[in-house]
C-alpha cells in the first residue's frame, strides 16, 4: 500500500524532533521533507529508516517543497507559521500547525496576547481546534488543524465532563507545572541548568499566553463566560506536565459519582485514562506516551481534578499525529502506542 508523504518544518526543535521520532515508525506515512534553519547533523532517527531519505532544507519554501509531501507539520515559533499556511493550502496540502497562530477564531485575542498583527485572519475560521476528544468531527473534515497548547490540553480535558454536564460554577483555578522543554529550544538565561536545577518557580503569573486559549475554548463549549485563574510553574525536569484544577460545583456530589461521570464520558477516548478513587496521576506514568491521565476527588461541592501528560507528546507532537490519523481516516492510535 502506498504511504502518504509528510513534511516537518522546524524538525530540529523539541516538538519537531518528537514528531520525527513518532513519524519515523508510523505505519501509514513516509517522511518526504524536512526543513529547519538551525544547522545540525543528520538526525539519527532517520538512520533507522529503510526507505529513501527525505529532502532536507535549511530554508522553507512552500512552493518548492509542496511536491515532496501531502501534509505539512509546522513546528515553528508563534507568529511564523501564519506566513506559510495560505500558500500550502492553495497548493492543495493539509496543514497541522503546532503554534498558536490559528487557535483563536478571534483575531483581536490573538493580536493582544501574541503582540503581532495576524497575516492571514481570513483563515482563522477555517482551522479546526485539534483536541480530538471534543472536535473529532471538525478535525475529520479540516484541511488546517490548530494543534492545542500543552497546558490547555491538560486543563480542558480535566474540566470537560463537568462543564458539559453543566455542573460547574463559573470560577476555575489552575495550578500548573511543566518541565523545561515546554519553553522550547532556545537560549535563555532563565532556562539554563543552574537556573532550573533544585528550583521551583512560578512564571507569567496570570499572564501566560495559554490562559486565553483555555478560557476561549471552555467558553466556546460552555456558551458563557468563565472566570479563570491560571498560574504555571517551571519544574526541574526535562518533560512532563501536571495541572491541579480547583472547581466549585453547583450541587453536592460524591467522588464516586464524579468518577462514574468521567469514566463514562471518556470511555471511547483511546488516550484519556481515568484513575480509580484515591489514585492521582504522576508525570513519570505519562512521559513518553500520548496519554492524558486524570484523577478526581471532592468534598461536598468542591472538586479537585488532577491531570498529567507529556508536554511534547499529548501536549504537542503526539496529539498532532493523532489529528493526522483522524484527518486521513486511519486508526486513531496508529504510530502512538
């Protein structure tokens, strides 16, 4: 059977390299094209491929590259992807963008938080938000996927069953922690080993760019405004993300009732694990996988939801591959187990 050809733009970054590792053993695809401005050695993952080696370019040209792939993953910094998407779509290509450039249908929200004028606002309403557990039907039909951020994935999946059932009051408080790779592959004094090791620090307190993304999607689902408090922290490890979410319910419930609700809600979702009563997720259990693991507890009308995932897999590259599988009608778990 002929394999579909894919390209990765930004393949030497943390997310791009994670994509490379997953796609190098995906049963349905062939890596036909790679691009990255950063110079480096030939990626060792490609040495394992038995098929022809892909084209590798230092400068990405949508016109010249379109012959080498049917779908392009854009693992690029925010505000860069939007320069290329229109040309790829006009060439008949599918695009999965891992930046924030197409996550908001509101151009004003994007420009406020990312401090840049959007170059292709007419495409915002064409993009499907790539969280399969909610928007699977939209993803199936889309040519452009806006892959969610890592924090939004963990928070939205943690809150979703209660939100959909109308059981929440409007306030949501999130205490979030992520490994250093969540900041991307860049030279920054605050990300040096000596700054991170044996340290735990909050950053972008109530001003992180993922807060409006979480709020935007939750309000879209709920149909009303959400009061969100979001505080991220940097933890001294490479990968892994954990959120503790505090919620007020509009009625008293038992933990068993909440667990039953979550288990039923996610029963058909291959990459969400609901832990039994008294058990809560740890990052070591999900790192290297495409799973989001969730534990719940409550006292009267106060719920505590804890979710954990790998910020580079379910929070980025793995979810992008999951979206690709849905777009092409393949087994949703292909290449991800």
